C-alpha cells in the first residue's frame, strides 16, 4: 500500500531548492544595497555597486541551476522576476534621489514593471505562468549595466570616461526594450488567457 506524500515534503519540493534559495538571497541583498547607497560616498557607492552586481549574478545563477537540475518551479517563475524588479526599481529610485536618473525615465520604467507584474499576477490567478521573453532578458542586462555605471559615477572609475552619458544611454535603450517586451507579455497574455476566455 503506497503512502500519501507528507504535506510539508510537497511544500519543501516547491520552496526549499537551491535556485529558489539563491533568489531569496537576491531579495535579502536589496536592503543591504539600499543602506549603502542611500547616502552615497565614493566608498559606499563602490560597495553598493558590488552588492548590485552580486545580486544580478544570482539572477543568472538561479535560472541556470533551475534548468540544469530540473528544479524549475511555479514559485521560482513568479519570485524570480519580482526579485529582479525590486532590485532595479530600488536602484532607480535612489539614483533619482541623487539626480543621476531623470524622474520621467524612472516613472516610465516603473510603470512598465507594474503593468507587466499585474498581467503576470492575473495570468497566475488563472493557473497560467507567463515566462520572461528574451527581449526582457536583454532589457534586464542593459538595466544592470546602466545602473552600475550610474552608481559608480563620481568614484575613481569616472576617470575611465563619461559614465553618466553611457549609463543614461544604456538606461534609455533598456526603456525601449522594456516596452517592446511589455508588448510581448500583453500579446502572450491575450493568446493564453483572454482569447481562450479563461
């Protein structure tokens, strides 16, 4: 006679795997980043940039491990993009505060992220998971580069060139890609949910 699976083990299969643990670490790194960059000095900016890069690397690592080990979960698909958004949006708000990013650009990026998160939440309530498109991944990569360049502006790394200009251009390109990928999310949502009357 086969035994019924123990409930906590089922929860453990969903929650307690290495990719999801790495995603959780990324979320926990966000307040560390915020504390460092809330009152930026040269040293604190470099520390904040290092934390930001480390958090961004965990984004690559958790996805790779999940696919390689067959540990892709619904929780991971939902939690991973939320962690990304919290990281980038925290950085944007702080960069606006120190006049390194235009408030308009930040608002447009935040509006896109809120809209996409809302679409994914509605899809999830219907039992659907809308995975990230490649355009969205490129957008995220550009945002990471842009944010790091803008964070280290004013440190000794500024001797390498006009970091503010390069970072601003990269951020604007990421904004364009963000709205392109946002359109892809809307189309995917329409095909999977709206058109099928779910």
